[in-house]
C-alpha cells in the first residue's frame, strides 16, 4: 500500500519517466517470445529512451530537492534532504532494473534465434 501512496505523491514527470522505463522491458520480453531482427533493432533506441528517461527523472528530482532547500528559511534538516535525494533516485533504479531484465531477455532470445 505504501508504494501506491508514494506514486500518488509523485510528479507527472516522475510518473512518465517510470512509464517510459517499462518500454525496454516490454520490448525485451517480446524479443524473448518471438525473436526477430526487427525487434532486436528496436531494442537499442528503446534502451536509450529508458536510460535518458531514468536520468531525466532523477535529475528533476534532485533539482526539486535543491529548490526545496533554497526556498525554505530555516533550511530543512539533513535527514529530510537525504530522504528527498533518495526518492529522486527511484526513477534511475527502476530504469536500470528494467534495462537489466530486458537485456537478459534479449540474451536468452538470441539463443533461440536461428
């Protein structure tokens, strides 16, 4: 339940970047199920989109944390800053996790490709 609560507080950009990071995973599973050259050729640009989406989401989160620090007087506690910085890295973690599984699916699919 806490996961859905956290997602309800996420910005639109964070939600979009998390959604885009799922595309390489779907493409990797599709290649595993039915390996074709066309699906393999799509993996590279879709993977780059996932990487850039995760990086963009993480950078936006870090920018928001720094802005939050800058506009509050007195500044937030270091503990709150650490929590905000950790939350901003979630999109990057999800992106790289999805990319890892996607490329493992591609590796397994290449064994089936004649």
